[in-house]
């Protein structure tokens, strides 16, 4: 279980146990639950996205880690509130929002920083699948392996690389498969068309 923000180590275990047992008042569950959400949101707000263009690659990774740490905090404390459905649902919704934000912002953080801009000739396009949701992502990255690791950490899943192509064909593939778009760069490949395209290695 993750630590509840604002609680010292001495009283954390007692509070967590009381919440896990369902013995704490509902008001206390809401207080601690929303404190956890507020803490996670501060992690998100702490990423200096306005200065993205001038960031180094390392600074962009730090910003991504800050967002990821907020999402991970919510995932770790969520079990404490299992007996308080309203609080648990709020935490789950906040976690989903941060997960989607991380997935959406990762390309900008990795491709919009100063180091990446200087290396646009090295960009590759990739097609990957989340085995838990079945959703397929079409994106671009300088380091595809590193990108998938970062996305996998946020999704708490090992993402499957279906295909990787040299150059930037992300926009073209997004247009080609627009009818399957689920949200952002994620596609619901109900007919298996995208997976078959990836297996063929593109247009051959």
C-alpha cells in the first residue's frame, strides 16, 4: 500500500488499517481519499510543460516521471479504500485520467524537447498493442524500445510491439485507420486490419 499524503509514519499504519477494515468514518475516508487524489494531481502539475521546447531529453523524462509517480501513487493507495465504493470510484477515475494524460503526453515530451528536435531524422513509427485492453497505439519515437517501456509502466502492462517502420508515417497511418480510432493515438482494431497491416510489415 502506498503512503497517504500528510500522514506521519507513526499513525499511517493505524489509519490505513482502519480504512482497509471499513472501520473509519465515511468522512475520514473521503478526507484521506481526496488528499491522495490532490497529491497525485500536484505531481501532474509539477511537470513544467510550458518550457517543453527548451527542455533537454533528461528534463523531459523527469517531467514524464513526475506524471507517472502521481498515477502510481493512486494505484498503490486504491486498495485501502475498497470498502468505501464512492471514494474508490473517485480514485479509480483520477487514476484513469492520469493514465490517459500520460499516454497522450508521452509523444510530446519525448519528441517536443530540444534534444529530440535536433534528431528528427532518427524518428521511427511504431504500432503496439496493450494485451490487457486490446487497444493498438500508432505513434512515433526516436527510441521505440524506451517509449514502450515508459508507456508500459503507466499502463502497468507489457506492451507488444507489432511493427516498427523507419521515418515518420504516424499522421498518414492515423488518417488511414481513422475509422478505428478510440482516443488520441489509440485504436480499437475490431476487424484486425491494423494488426494484419503490422504483420505484413506495412504496404508490400
